[in-house]
């Protein structure tokens, strides 16, 4: 009968060393695996943070575009005449049209009966998404100032507003200007035909008027809202000192 021999001391040492080496290799692999995973997670977190920052910037830009306004005109109330009962007979006013930089495009003085001033306009408002995206054609409401009248006049008796800046110089030959002219030419068709309005991306097209009672010495700015209509904003005494920039002489 054969007798099993016990492993020698050298064999045990070799087995122990191999076990240690194998364990070390496994540990190193696990460690590098953890490092690689950590790097991947950090890269993913960084990418998500950058994506979130870009989305926040985009959202803020869209909100800014939706809330953007531009001054179209300054109205100055010059003088009023009163009857024996101290009621306003008539109001003299000055209408100063300006461009986006506040430069005067034209001015005209008007006299209306009474003291309730109406400013009538055509307005075209586009889909909010187009405004928010800054669409070159539909990135803002279009407003065409039409006439001035009072509560003692019918709109048909309104005094026409001459708007030399309706299509500003330098803009008149642009694609945007051609688009705007096409909108005004087909205004009432767009305003009354849902399919036509949808075709050009118009949310609403309509005539509208803003009006307020006025007093001598007051000033108002006519403000166009990017996604809204026309606003007649009263100015404080300090705001009224912000002068309209007169155009350079030819």
C-alpha cells in the first residue's frame, strides 16, 4: 500500500506566494475598475451639469425674448383748454415716433376734443414658441400705428398717424421687411381666416386701441411687447427727462 506524501515546505511557500500575487492582481483590477467607474461617473456628472447649464441659459434667453419690449413712440401732452365748469374742451399733444435705439423718426402735433386719448393700431402676435426661439420673422409682435382720437370722436374721424418708421431705413430691403409688408397687405384676411393665420404662424391678428385720460405736462411711452400688444405707459417726472434722440441732420 502506498503512503501519500505531505507537500513540502517549498510547495506551500509557492502556493502562498501565488495566492498573494493572484489576490494582488485581483485587487489591482478591482481598484482600477473602481477608478474607471468613478472617472466615468464624474464625466457623466460633468456632462449633465453642462447640459443643465445650457438648458438654463436657453430657458433664460427664451424668457427674456418673451418679455422683451421696445419703445415705439413718446406722447407729450402739451396744453388743454377748459370751459366754465373746468371741464376739458380740447387737448394738444405731440406724437414722437422713435426707432429701437430711441432715435426720432418723425413727430406731429395733434389736437383732440376732450381729455381721453385713444391710440389705434393693428397688431399681429405670433406663437409664443416662435417668439421664444427668436424667429427672424416671427420673433416679435408686429404693430402698425394707425390713428389718434378721443372718446368724443368716432374711430372713423380719427387723425391718421404718419409713420415714417413703419419700415425703418436699412430694414426696408430685408427679408423681414418684405415679410412684414406681406402681413400688412393681407392683415384682415389673416385676422379673420384661421387657416391663413396658422399658415403664417400668427396666433392672433386684430385691431386694438389703448386709451387713457390725460393732463397737461404728462408724458407716455407707447411700448410694443414681444409676445403681446401695445401698452401706453405713463412716465414719471424723472422718466420724462429721458430725451428722445433727435436724428442727425442730412
